[in-house]
C-alpha cells in the first residue's frame, strides 16, 4: 500500500466524510461529492488499489455485485432512474482524479441531457444526505 494519503481509504476507515449508501465486507459505496446526476454513487473496494492493473481480481465480483444492487435501487419507481451508466476512469488520461479504484454508478433519466464528452459534464450536488438516505432505504440499508 502507498504511503500517500488516500481520501477513499480515509472513508473506508471512517475518518473521511461521506454520504454512505452501501457497505459490506469487500466494498463501500457513497455519493460522489460533485455528482453529475442526483444519486451519482462511487463503489470502492475496501482494500486500496490505485487502478485496474493492481486491483485484486477477486474484488471485481463484489464491486460489480454492489453496483448492480445500487443500480437496481436507482431504477425503482421510488428513485426514478430509467437507466444507469457504469464507468471506471483508469489513469490520468481517462480523467481519474482519485487514485483508489472506483466504479461510478450514474443514474440516468430520459431527457437528462447528460453527456460524458469532455467539458460538457455539469456537476450538481443537491441534498446529498437526503439522496443517500433514500438510496439506503431502497437498497436495504447495509451501511
């Protein structure tokens, strides 16, 4: 593990601020601090890896299983997403800014006009605490 401080490792350890939506023995999921849509969630492995090349392959299944569970909650009538984008930004050239492997779960709604083209993404924080509580209730509050 790197000696460089990691904001996501701090969240895993309970030392960093986060609006948690899911947690189990392998992963933690929390709302992005600068979401591109309401409910934009990051799923991270508890064990640090800086990117896909050093991610333990055994953590891929729990990472995607958590993302699937979160996506299913987002696509309920109560939350209102019509679809979900999953994305991993791996490396600086791919716009990775926090070097702890993470999977973006981005709820989409018909007509939301979100584009992932460079420079066209507008981030909107909204009420993160309320959104996190809503998602936790739909997932089954595993934090």
